C-alpha cells in the first residue's frame, strides 16, 4: 500500500483589478452574463464567459425551469453553445460570476460537479488546458488548468475517438 496525494494549485487575487489583463476581460464578461440569468426559483443568478481561440467571447447564464431538473447551469449553457456554434474551436479560458437576489456573491463560485465533467471533456478534446476564473467580491480564485477542479475525472475521450 502507498499513501499518495494530489497537489491542487490555484491562485488567489483580492479582486478582479489585480487579475492579468486577459483574465480581467473574461471576468467582466462573466459578470455581464449574470444579467441574462433566468433564475426565478433559486434567485441565484450565474454567468459564465468563455474566450475561444478565434478571439470570440461566448456568454451563458443559468436557465431554470418550473420542472426543476430541466434547468441548466451557466457553465454548461456556455460550453454547449460554444460547441454547437464552433465545434472545432478551442476554449482558451472560462470565468464564472454570480449574484444572489441581485447582490454579487461575496465568495467565488466553484462550479458544480457536472459542469466540471463537461469542462474536462472540452479540455480533453481540445488537447490544451484552459484556466477557470471564479469571481467573488471578497476574492477571485484561478486554476490554470480545469483538471485541478476535478481529480480522478472520468474520461472515455480516447476510446470514443478510435
Ligand atoms: N448554478 C450554475 O449555474 N452554476 C453552478 O456552477 C452552480 C449552480 C445554478 C443552477 C441553479 O439555477 C442555481 O445556480 C442554483 O443552484
């Protein structure tokens, strides 16, 4: 038996002004996307912004439904929209912002497990890691590689492409 451990690296910034330029705009776009959320049930509005390799930003927000499980998180709205609009274009970065009852959240919003799984597959298909920027009022967290959000992730990408 061997005791092993995984090292998860992330950066913490005190606010979006301290972010590197290329992340700053992405964080701004995620905040913009929050405004388009349809979240009358949870009152928790989430925005996600993607920067694609072609320079285009793709914005998504959470879309809820009276039949609750039918709704979808902001991150997957953005990732699936990007995949359907530009199937072959890589994602260069993803930012997430949120507000509750109209107030921006104090702490950064780490994405749900299902969205992390979708991020991992996007990365696996694109073969280039991308950063995830999580925006809160008190701090901003950045992982340079989405894999730090999902250790031991499932993937059948290499089998599926055979
Ligand atoms: N939500 C997201 O859009 N992204 C996340 O990463 C976590 C949760 C949404 C789903 C639901 O509409 C609302 O936030 C409350 O859970």
